[in-house]
C-alpha cells in the first residue's frame, strides 16, 4: 500500500489517531492555523506589493485585505502569510509530504477546520492526490470509515470563514482604534464583542434604575379532620388578588395593575394574623391534573457550556478546553456543534446503557429524535456525546482521566442517556379554600394549596436538570395533600408572615450570557468562550462569584459605541451578519457582493468610519463628555457627578472640569450613588496629616547626603524646616519627609499629556518634531530627529555641524541650511526635512495640533519608519493616543508649556518616604515614630574582618563567608518585612529577615547571630496564607487534593496547590479570595495548559 500522510490540527489528536492506523500512515499536526492575514505594516515590504496597483487600495494598506472597489466580478483578496509560529511546523509537514504518495486532510469539520485544510493545500502545494476526511468522534471505526468516505474541500465553508475573518479584522481594527483614542486604557471593540458587552452594561443600567418594592405574603398551617396538617398560601381578600412576586411590580417599584392587586404591608398582615387565628376554611374546589416532564436534548456546544458552568463552576473557556482534551483523546464526539441530534449508533448505545444501568422500565418504546430549532446551524454534526458504539461508564475511566475531565465526561454521559429515557410522570393537585373573617367587615379570604406526587422518576433517575428561569415555580408544591372533599372544613393552626423585597434583574453569569448569545444569534457557540474571555481580558468585566460585573471602562466604551455606532451594536445587526455568513457557507450568498455592499455602499462602513474619525479628530472633548456615565445630581451644589475612565483608571468628577477622585476599579456600578461618589470626592479633597516638622540639619541627615540643599524640597518653610506627612497609599499608609511635586490632575488634558510614555523613543521623537517645527533654535530637538528616519548624516558630520554652529553663534538648524559638505543623498534628505519644517508655519495652521503633527511625521517619513518597526501596531497606537491628546489643546504654546513643565516636575527633588510597620496604626503614629522610619536603613559599620560560620553547617557549599572590612550591615524595612543586609569580601551580600521589634534596636552582635543562621533555617519573609473552606478546614484543590495557598510572586499575587499556579484576575484580591474562587482559577489555568 502507498504511504499516506494524514494532517490533523492538534498533536494530541495525532497521537490518538495514529493508534488506529497502520504503519503505512504518518499522522502529523498543523497545530491550528498555519496562515493568517498579513499585518498592515508588512504590506509594502511583501513581494506581492505593486505601488501602481496597490498604493491607493485603502483596505490593503489599513487591514491587509485587497478590495476591488465595488467590482462584482473581482473578489476581495486577503493577503495571507505563513504564521511565524508555524514555520517549524510547515518545514516538518513539507518534509513528511516528500515521503508520501497521498495526503489526507483531517482537520475539524467546521468552517475553521475547512479553512485550515485549504491553507495547508495553498502553503504545502502537494503534487500528490489530496483527500478531505472528516469524522465526529475519534474511534477506530470512525477513523477507518472516514478514510473510505473522503470528499473535496468545501470552498463555500472556506469563503464563509474568510468573510468572517475579513469582517472581524476591519470592524475590530476600526472600532479599537477609535475606542483607544476616546477612552484609552487598551480599549477595544469588535463585531461580536461590542454588542455582547453592551448587553452586560444594559443589565447593570437596569439594576441602577431599579427601585425595590416591599410586600408581605401570608402562609397558613391548616389542620384537617383527619389530623393531617398542610400549608396554604393566601391568594385573595374580598376578591382582590394579593401581590406575591416580582411579576406584580415594575422597575420603579410600582404595582403594574394597582386596581386589581393588593399589597400587604407589615401592619395589615399583623391585624390579619390576629383575625385569622383559629378560624376555619372550607374547601371550595379540588383540581387534579396529570404531571409529565420530558428530558432535555443531548448537549450542543451552547447548552454544554451553560450546564458545565451551572453545575461544575469555572468558565466557558475552561469547559471548552476540557471538552477539547476529551475529544482529542477519543472519549467524546466533536464538541463544536449546533445539532442536538444523535446518530442511530448513538441511540442504540444510549438505549443499551439505559437498560443496563436503570432497567427496562426507564426505556421508552421508541427512540427520541431531536432536531435543531436554529435555522443557522453551521454543520451536520451530532450532539456532544460519549464516543464509540458503546458508552463507557464514568466509573471505568477514573484511572484514565483527572477529576475535572471525569466530572465533564459524566455530565455528557448522563445527559446523553437521559435524553433517551422515559418521561418523569406524576399527579398535581390544587386545592382552593375560602372563609370569612372579621365579623364587622366580613372579609372573604381565599387560600390555595398545591401538591405533587411522582409516580415514575423517568430520566430524573439518572440526571437532575438545572432549572432555567422559565421553569414553573415549585416552591409552594408539597408532597401529598390530605384526601378532602369539597365543602369540608379545616382549621387554621398557625399563621406565618413573610416579608419580601423585589430584587433587581440578575447580572449575567457566563452560563446565562452564553444562553442569551445563542438565543439572540450573536456569535457562534464555538466562539462564545473566546468572546467572553476577550471581554474579561480587556478589563471590561470582573467576577463576583459567578456574576459578571461591568467596569466603568465598559460603561464608557459602550456609551461611545451606542452614540456613534447605534446600528452596529444593535443585536439584530450582528445576528444579520451571522445569517449572511451562513448564506455564504451554504452557497446562497455571493461573498464579493455582500462585502461590497457592507463596506462600499453609500452610508456603509467605509463612509461611517471616515465621518466618525473626522469627528473624533476635531471634537474629542465633547465626545468624552457625552460618553461619561452620569451618576446623578448633587442637590447641595446643583452639579452633576459623572463617572469617567482615563489613564487606565476610573474616577468621578463634578461636571466637565470640576474636582475629581479615583474610585476602585472593581466598584460595581449599581453601588455608585451620588452619596457614595461624594464620599470619594470628599476623601480626595482632604489634606494629608502633618505629624510635625523637621529642622534643616536633621532633614539633611535623614536624606543621607542625597540632597545638597534642603530648600529645594517642596513644603520647606524657612525657620520651621520640612513637614512630615502621614499619607494614604495604594499599599497602605506611609510617611513622607517633604511634599511631592504637584502634578496636574491626571484626568485633565495637561495631566494626560504629562502621563504619556515620554520615555519611549517614538514619543520622544514626535515631541522633538513638534518643538523644532515651532522653534528652529531647539538644537536638542533637531539632534533627536536628524536621523529619524535615517538620512545618512553620520556622527562626524553632526560634530562638524555643531562646530560650525558654535563658531558662528548660530543654531544647528541654520548650520544645516548653510552646509555644503554633505554627500548628495544625505544633503537631499536634509533639504526635504528643512522644507517640511518650514511648511509648519504656513500650511494647515487652523487645524488641530495633533492633526498638524501627524502630517509632519508622515511628510518627513517618520510615520512610515514607525510602521516598519518591530511591534509597529503598538507604536502607532501610542502615537495616535499622543496626537489625540494634543488635539484637545487650543494653541501650540499650551502644549509646549505643558511639556516644559513636565520636565521641571520630573527633575524636582522627591520627598523621602517610608511604609509603616505592620504593628503601627495610622491613628496613633507619632512624629518620633515617623522619624525613626525615615531614618532607615540603619547603618552599622564593619570595622574589622569577620568570618561568619554557618550553624548548622550546610551539607553542600561554603560553610562560612567573610564580611568586608570597611563595609556595612544595613537594617531595612522591605516589602516583605524587616531584614538586614551585610557586605561580603567577594562582592556579594548576605541577607536575613528580622522581626519588627528588632528593626530599631538590633545590635551589631545580634546581626552577626542572625547571619550565622543559614537562610533555609532563618525566619521567612513571605507569609504563608492557606485558604480555608466554609468549615474552617484547609481548602483542598479538586484535582491534586492538596491545600491551596496564596503567594506573591514576580508578577503579583497568585494561588497555587503546589502543582499549578494561577494569577489573581481583575476583581480578585488576597483579602477576599474564597476557596471556591481559588479552585475556579486553578481549574481555568489547567484548562489553558491543556490547550497549549
């Protein structure tokens, strides 16, 4: 038999399939996509680029996608390049292909898999027969059957994937660019991401608007003549129904039907309780009805994610990662599917399992058949089910799978089997009772009691479903009611009054968000997890338990998109795009025609983006004001308080330019009231506490010779010295000697310009261009830009120019104008530079400053230079943010003044600071305590050679070390507590932890004793924090069964079970970390590792 090469997507899948094929087959993995869209910065350097053909093609320049400008015949042409991370894989695949006589492409049978197969053909260019093989499960029979039933690549599916990629690239790039200019902080937008985020924010706004209503309900314990007791609920008084739930009230806390419904308050129910005591009721009616409940269908991708999150916890991403590992190793069928249907083989296997596990009583006469309700199901896959002709019991797999995998497999196994089982059946009884109370008013009351008996458990014998919101409320159902007849009397024994309060709409969990996305048609089940992950990764949401809470960054981003992209964030718009993709996939929609209409048509995407970009360029302050979240009106000063987001932090502000105060990033928006906002504003306005003053000579000693003139420190008062402040910091209270330089408010345009990353070269060069354009005598600025981009002016030439400038007392700019010694090429480049600088004072002078600077950077060639740099996209974004910031200023002089002021503030002397010790309380700290802290580190001189012998001596390594004569032992208060550091003869340092009680008192001799103790036996600096569960016992991880600790590492705090480490996410904190949340973080981290 000829040699065959089979290419699958993942190495794990390759290993599994290889077991089923003979030695004539070699199975290799593409490791996902091997080709992707070219980055726009690389377009001009690509060998396909032709300036005459492509220079004016905006989509190619901006997105790496060639567009035909409305030509129906000429298709859109994305420029694909081999993924850099796939180069090694491609080489390996080409090597394997040379030894093969036929090629089987066995990537997943969905649009992404079809596109990967097509890219493999395009990149590898095989000259041997190529076959497309597909399968829904990785079993020997399925693989061999797939080999016998190959087909060609489905180019309609490829076109649908390509169109989706084009839409995501264009929409994502355009929305993200605008979001970064208006919001900053890594803000992004996307075709699916933005409407999904809008829904999360909408729900939070509903909660903010919500006004709670209070009401009471009455439950009676009734005593029948048979001595049996049962409960009944008060329904009516004098024919008027009693309010009994949220459906009776609107979001303003008002009754929907005020004339038909009565609200019981506490006073009314207290009187009612007295009136009802020992009264009797008579049975008015008894209704009996059969009860039947059918099982839910087997899992689709969406229902699988929802059920895993609801029952097992974790995230949709973790659920999909575990499913991926189960599929790749042959335990379940393909897990990206819209279909709830089962094959005949699967139905047979399920029915056999039912008979074996539950018995024939639970096996219906006929199999159940399920079909999709969606018109847009992408592929003809089966539902997610256990793989194979027979379903393996989860108990059989406990030695093969870890606990997370077992839990997910068992859920799939039970759901699949339950879907083919009998209905749950029983009987529901509803009894209505009435009576008369209050002899004077003779009020008629009506009560209701309901009960249910289950005669056959059916599918619930094996699977308990998670109820959804639409399920009937069963809280008032009881097992069995007494056997009474109409007209029979019962006695009221006990009356219970229950107080209730309507609750705001529940926030989305990942499970409920996935359900909403599927029902609305936003995205695809296979991408739900990635979309939610992206929203969380951009700090648009954080988790509280399972709830997804939007941040104020999300509010501002959504407000911007709702104002400027009302149609595009409309849910139906996104759903319609998905329908178009489905049409392309099934061949009923023309790809080119759809893209042309969507992009080029009048009023379509291209025009709209250009209009909004122009608006942002000239009217950014107004836009930022419009997209702020209005918290409410402060009635005391008649000013509106807004919540805003800038410089990657949320804050509140009075009006457009009033006082500001930072707010916590994880403050739930529905908790930010006017009163709460005023607390933050009041706290921010409070001055730091001055503990006392330090006279000049003592201050110089505390600065330890780092300062020459104490008068340069802010806060210095002649005759008093320097103030000592007690301050509040991000990491707790601290003291400072002197005041900090007064920087402008971070949220002001001046503050934002100062906070730009001026240390980065692209920002330095851009600002230098601005300075030299305005004042050609700025020699330092000209030196910065002279070879940005490279103009061939060498170091010796620059030194010659500087010499000419010094000798003739002229500027470097004038020396450049007069020079005659440069070679032709650099001379030509310099003349072009000078020409563009001169234009600054004559062209576009009425345009915003940022716009003018952009034109200068483009005309001088620097913008092009940046677009070719490594990480060009990030650097262009930095420039865009800088230019947008500059557009807010009215004059160039204002911008230059701010840049000069920034330099002065940056170089101003900083106060000396020191953190408080753990045992110190801010309320009781004295000036003496503060001075002691500021005097650290204490320095103890080493006056003679000392050999320190370690005790106990280590088994390996040196048993001693020598201290450096003339060196010092210094005592510090570090981030992990007090410690000492000693200078050694070999140039190294020895450190040991000490206690807080020793920090001010430890002697030289005691320091030597500490140094004699090897580090491994010394007091540890980092504290061990072992999480506890609700019972106070150590929190054990579900998989490793080891205690979970919280630690602090190089990249911040993280949880660990000693095997897996998981960083804390936005919204998590060490203080509020729970056992459940820690397990969730570790589960998600393991899932990520399984997919890598």
